[in-house]
C-alpha cells in the first residue's frame, strides 16, 4: 500500500504569520485540521439503521433537525432528513468507515470519507456571536441556538456548518478546505475590533 502523504493545513500560512504572538484577548480563532469527517446517508425506511450506527460508532444519530449528539470524542451532526456528518478524532475516520461498511453490508446506505475536503475551526470568547453576526443571517442568540444545535448556513458567502457543542461561548465551524483561508481571514478582520487572535491548532 502506498504511503499516505501528510496533508498540510489550509491555514498553515496564517499560523506561521502569527507564530510567537501570545497576547490573550479572550477571543480566539483556532483550526482543528486533524479531525476526521464522514458523510453518512441512509434509507429512511430502514428502522435498524440508527441502532447499527450507534453500536459501531458509540454515538447515536440525531433525528431532530439541526441538532448534534456527541459521545466518546465522536460527534454526529444532523444535515438533513437522511444525512449526517460524523466528526471523529484524527486518524479514527478510516477504521470507523470500515466498521460501518461491515455492519451495514445488508442495508441501503452511503458512507463517504470527506476528511480531505473539509477542515474545522473553533471560535471562542464572549464576542463570538458579534463576530459571526457580521456575515451570518442565522440568529445565534443563546435563547435559540442552544447547546447541541447545528445549522448549515453561509458566513460571508462561504458555506459553513456551524455548531454549538456545549454551554460555553465556543462555536465550531466546518468549511471546505478551499474556502478555509478566506473564511479565517474574514473572521479575523470581522473580529479585529474585539481583539480576535488566531491560535495554533486546537484538539
């Protein structure tokens, strides 16, 4: 089997440019490039599907629109009535994909590793909503965008999957690698007045 080449972070140039800058402003943007991403689709009439996926991944697929469920470092995000995005720790996506193929061999399904096409970022701090609101039409107020919520939308014309994994001020953004640098630079510019800083990659 040929060796896999290490994939360079799409934000490598930004990370290099800010190396050595450690001023803590309380508002930060960081890349999570090491994560694995799997797109999963299923036959809506297959009642055993959710249980099989739960057994194979340890996470139950959310059936409520625009929600996510996390367990043991793996998250499942609702994309549509028959579609989910599974986010795994880096390097786990291949084994998880193989496990799903085996477990679902007799079912109508689609499992696609989209890790190479995506990257993720985390925006953290008290003014995260103010930054995102400059380019996003979704109401991200905590009364509506509660922990465990996710939504596909646009941020400054870039297609983004935004999620709020917990009750903190953190928002995660999944974007295509080809738009990652553009989105990061836009966010840094939008957050300049709040002191937004770019950090090295987070876990």
